[in-house]
């Protein structure tokens, strides 16, 4: 097994990494890695695998907008039951990755008929590590669920076991700027993925007329200025690894040479005064308030002239309510119909993207999408639709999908 933590390892040594993401964002994540300079990327199920050195590991955690976590595989083997799993894990030289005084935690993901209980898998991994140290040092390392020294990921598919070290710790979607929230906020990773999928780079104005707590607005500003999403994070798991290179990490963290100017504006509105208040708090926390304007206004009453004339055809994106909790079918139909009417009359010449799990309500928009993408928002299957809002009359554009 490769000694990833050998302190004599050359800085340029490369190793396998796996960037996890949400379903539907694999190609977007792969493109992000390519832009980081990675030549060999492989699409996986809700993940992208790639090779790189320690610097790339740090940069991937710090820069990738659509990754949930970055794993470093350290062992792969077959096991037919938990006893075989225990024996294989106990053979690993755990002293390469931790000491007897280190705390650790285990995250088990199991898709197998042979291993039906992920909790029992977790227990057996823990037993193997504890027994390894008990036999060699006469002491037991501590299991610590919150902020451990080493976070271990075990993935079992049928009888194939992959053991990895989690370099991220807390999920990378938790950027660190969100200090206020509204009901059912969209994930920062999903928001960034939607923006990148739509081709957003800050080349025009941007508008979210149902901005909620402001996630799409903030992620749009960060992309427009090319500010790394990790700049708000307090810590990463790799900072506790034995081979952590503080100087290298400081160089990466403090490098703002890739940031750029943003010449346009980002606008957000919402019917809820409370949502606007929460959005303002998050925008201030992210330090992008100079790029974003907020206004309380209902979709049905929205007039662009009441906000500010757009100097370019804006990119419009929204995450309207899906009706999963409160609204009746009639309310949802009326809401989505108002969205379509507003887009037709107020955003002529623009491009709009809308995500929703309510496929029937989406039909009430009355516009034919030029593109449909299937995404997951939490556990909800969603359609992410693109609408080209043509100049003048274009009856064929206003057909139900």
C-alpha cells in the first residue's frame, strides 16, 4: 500500500483522489478540475476521480465549487463478510496515518447484500483500528464523532471495499458565509453547479427574483470575481494529518492572483421581507455586498424599471417553491404562471434557468424549455430548465413543455 503520509515523500509525488458531488454535476466538477490543471479526470457515480500531488489536494478542497468532499483512497480489497473486512483492515499499517493518541471517526457507505447494516460495518472498522493499536501500544485511540484527527471513509459495493481518508472534514457545501437562513435553502454546491452549468462567468448582469436567503446571488458573485469558495472555511481535515505542510497551505490560501474584476451587477428580490433580511446578512458575511442589490417585491408586481435598467441581457435564475410543504396545487399553478408571464414581458432577450421538482407546475410557466437537466435537490428529483426569451413575438416559444 502506498505510504501517502510518509514525511519523506517528495512534494511532486502523485496519488489518486476522488471528488464527491451531487448527481448531475459530475461533468461540471470534471471541468472545474481541468481548469485547475488536471489532465486525467474520470467520471464516476456522483464523483470524479483524478491524480495529483499534495498541492492539488489542498487546492481542490479550497477552489472546487461543486465538490462535497475530497477523498484519498488508501486501500482496496474484496471482503465477503464483516469478519473478512475486520481482518483486512487490521493488516493496514495505521501508524502511517495516525498515532495511538489520535482521535478518529468513520463514515460508512454500503451498497451490498453481504453488508446490510452500515452501522455494524462502522463498528467492525472501529474494532480493527482499536485492536491494531491495543496490540502494538497497549492503548486504545479515541473515537470522536466531532472534529476528529482522522476521518475515515469506507465504501462497500457488493464485496468490493474501498478505504479512504477524508481530506475535507465537514462537507464542502458548508462554505462558512451562511449566518442566516430561510425555509429549504438550496445547497451552495448545487447553486454553484447550476450557475456553472448555465455558463455563468460574470459576463452580464444576473437576477434571481426569488432569492430566499441569497445563496444563488452569493455564489454568482464569487464566481464572477473568481473568489475561491474555501476562503470562508475555518478548517479542513487535512490540516490535522501528520504530513500537513503549513507553508504550502498558507501559499494556496493567501494567493488571490486569480481573482478578477466584475463590471456588471447582481440583483435579487423576494416577496418576503424576512427573506430579504436574511439574504442581506449572508451577503454581508460573504463580503460581496458591493456587487449585489436587493429589493422586496412580489413576482406578479415585478418591473425591471423599478429595480434598475439592465445594461446587458441578464442571466436569470431562480429556485421557486416546489409545493412540497404548504402551497395548494392552485397556488402553485398561479405562482408558476406568474413566473412565465413576468419572464415573457420583463426579460425579453434574456436567458432564464429554473429548478423545480414540481413538473406539473413547471408546465404552467408556458414557455418551451430549450434544455432540460435532471438534478437532485436534497432527496428531490428536479428538472433544471433553460428558457431562451426571444425578442418580439415567438409563439412557438410559448408552448407547454
